[in-house]
C-alpha cells in the first residue's frame, strides 16, 4: 500500500518526489523531530509554574501545575509563521541557486513535466523538513488556543492567511532567484521574509484583544460599500482575497520566467488584467472618500496625488515586466514584417494587433492602453467628488500631465532595452531614476534661490512627477496647455527614435551586400 502511494505521488509530480527522496533521510528526519519536540517542551516549561495549594510547617504538601495556555498560543503564533517565512524562503532560494550553478535547472526545463508542476514540486518539496517540524507543533498550537478560549474562527482564519502569505513569499523568492543570482541572496531573502512576516503577524496580533478575546482598533474604513472596519469576517475575507490575488500574479510571472528566462515577466494581455485589478482594488479604498468631504480642492488634489504616485509605481513595474529585450525586438522587427506581409489580415490591422498583443513587440502602445484603463477606472470617482467644475477640470489636466510622464518613462525604458549593453535592465533602472529625481533636485535648488513664488512652473509641470497637485493652482491655463504640448513633443521625439531603432535592427544583415553587388565575393574564382 505504501509503495502504491509512492508511485501515485511520483506520477502526480515527479519533481516533488525527487525533492522528497533527496531530503527525507532518516538522519535529517530524526533531527527535525527531536528539535521540534525540544522547542515545544521548552515553551511548555517556560510558561508553566507549580503553585502550592497546601502547606504544613512551611512545607508544601500539595501543589498544582499552572499552564499559561494563552501565552503559549501567542508564542506559537510568532514561531510557526516565521519559520515558514524565513527558513522556507532560504531553503528555496539556496536550492534554486545550487540547481542553477550545477546546470540541472536547464535539464529540468527539458523534462516533459509542465513548468507549473515543477514549481509546485519545488515549493512543496524543498522545505519539506520545515513542514515536518511545524506539523508536529500544530497540535500544541490548537490545544493551547482552544483551552485559552480563542475563537475557532480566528484560528482557522489565521492559518488561511499564513498559508496564502507563505505562497506569496515563496513565489517572490523564486522570482527573485530567477531574475538575479548572488551568493548572499538566500540569506538576504530570509532576513527580508522574517522582517515582513513579523510585521504581518504583528498587525494580526495587535488588532486582537487577548484579554477579552475580541477584535479591537479596526478603524472606520471600508472598501466600496463593505464596512471592513466594522465586520471582522469581511475584513479577513478581504485580506485573504487580496493576498491570494497578489500571489496569483507573482505566480504567473515566476512561471513565465521559468519557462523562458529571456522572455518578459508578463504578457501584454496579462498586464491589462493586472492593471485593471490593481486600480479597482485601489478605487475601493478611495470610493467612500467623496462622501466624507463637503467640498475641498485640497482634499481632491491630495487624494489624486496619492493615487498618481501609486499608479506611477504600479505602471513602471508593469513597463519593466512587459518590455522585451533587444533580441526579442530584433526577432519581432525582422520576422514580424514577413508574417504581416503574408497575412490575409490587412497590414495596418495586423500591425496594431502586434503592438497590443504580441509577446515580442515594444511595450509603448500597451502602456498607453494601461493608462487608458486607469483613466476609465478613476473617471467616475472624479465626477462624483463633491467639488466644483473648475476643480475637476484642473484635476483632469493634472491627470493628463502625470499620465504623459508615465508614458514618457515607459518609452525611455523600452529605448534603453534596445541598446546593446551587457546589463540592459540595470541601465534602464539607472536612467529612469535619473530622469525622475534629477529634474526635481535641480528645480528645487532653483526654487530655493528664488523665493518670490513658484519659479519656472512650466518646467515643473513638464518634468517633475506629482508637481501638478502642488503648483497647479498657481499656474495659468496657458502654462498648463504649453506644458502638455511640451510633453507630447518630447514623447513624439522618443517615438520617432524608437521607430528608427526598430527599423534599423530589423533590417536583414544581408541587405547591404545585395544593395552593393561589388561587395559580394566572386564565386567564379572559388574552386
């Protein structure tokens, strides 16, 4: 029966079976079991005491053991997840780096297994000893919580949140190991996982009153029409769904990087769904704010400032995720033209289809569509905000200025990836950072020198992200209009440069030879 179970397990996921055979050795298993039991015994002894109930001549004749079950439960609340988040991430990344150095990772890619099963086998099999040790501590955790009177729903929800968070951390760890390789990577990821995990557990622990065993300090906040601060069950479901969706997108990127290390993290179609879901999630947090303000331009611009900064980070991350590198752009530019010429679909329609959906096409049009999705999501919220028409017109102008800068940054990222360099991602990141922060630094210095109002408002609006929400009230309509025209002119220049680069790298290497027949070798002289 046991051999049949092993065979079925191997048929279901051979990679998982491979990891089990390499790690479930008798010595390792005994060591983990002994360590887990010793830690549990130490916790029980630490939070237990012997109280004397009867004394005769100053001697204790009857005593009883008192166990602080609630403290044991809270201690295990920290120990169990932190072992998962720190040691589990360390083992995953170390194993991945070892497979990469030995070259067996490429061999695994060539196996008939699907990439998802291989990754699942890694995530389930590599930390198997951690799972074994923690599973032995779960009975003590359950018993201590039930005896202490902790609601069973809280324990179940705690386990559910820890499991989905563990999946998110493991996915991020594998994605990071797929993108970069460094000797200290496993230790650094382990420390970061422990830090983020402790923050997450601290939030769960702080919002629960352990004296009355009820929730507290949840706040008065909502997501769309759901009052999450007043309904702990809805809040738990919201957190569970949010973390699960985040883990799903990280899983998609990790799966794509494993299948094709030279490809993009996400496809363009996936980026549209990702941007839409993130913006709807953020809209739910801001949805009830218009009802809390009577009429305030400062409140509107303050909300839009936070929304624009969040959108900047999200869309720049998407730009890096969907922007192909030079070789992919070369293949698309050179061989995509041949496919379009032989397609029954009109060339113009095929070209737009490539720019919007093709894996190896430039990301500029896709980012423009993602900006359009963002605008569609936030436009109803802006219309419902209780403020005047003039303020809404200024807000729309500010959103256009911010959207133009995001499009400019995306074009810059794609242009830097076309250039032939050893580390194009590093160069793109450095160039983007300089483009974002250098204008802000220079104009801030100029602003310090000139104290009579805002100096050079047009340059602020053109080059500094977020400046519209600070100085838009002090600028005229003509300044805003010329700033928009200036941004569009810069973007047009980048688009022309991108088109030239694509045309240049897409030309066949043999084209100059056939264009100049004298450059061809004389084959008649070759014997």
